[in-house]
C-alpha cells in the first residue's frame, strides 16, 4: 500500500509527510480519454505530491483531509468531477 495516513502525518510511496508541512492542497481532474481521474495535489515547501484517485485508500484519504483541514464538506469532489473532461482545478487548502 503506497498511501497511509494518521492524525499527524501521511506516507505516500517512500515519503513521510507531517500534516504541519502541508502548504497547499488542490484537487483537479485529468482526462484519460475514456475516463477521468481526480488528483489531490499536496504541496510542501520542498515537494509536490500528486495522489491519484486510483491509489488504494484514496477515498478514505480524501475524506480524512476534508475533516483534517476543516473543509466545508466533501462536495469539492463533485465540483471537480463534473463536468466531465475538464480539469476543474480548485484550491482546497492554503496555509498562507
């Protein structure tokens, strides 16, 4: 499993990232011709992590960050998802 998380940090592939390090979180969609895939782009001071919807635990992770960063609701998912075949990039969190 390449994506794990808890209240203080998350692990993606070989990277361990503290939630305190997160500067921005964007959600957007990429067109894969026959389907779209939603990406969570999480930026720290030094790196950008693009976590694809196809990752195991992605939906649990997405719901967790919705609560962790006190986002209004999980409605952002539908805003990114529709309409189809458009990027629909939105800023979910900005520390600054």
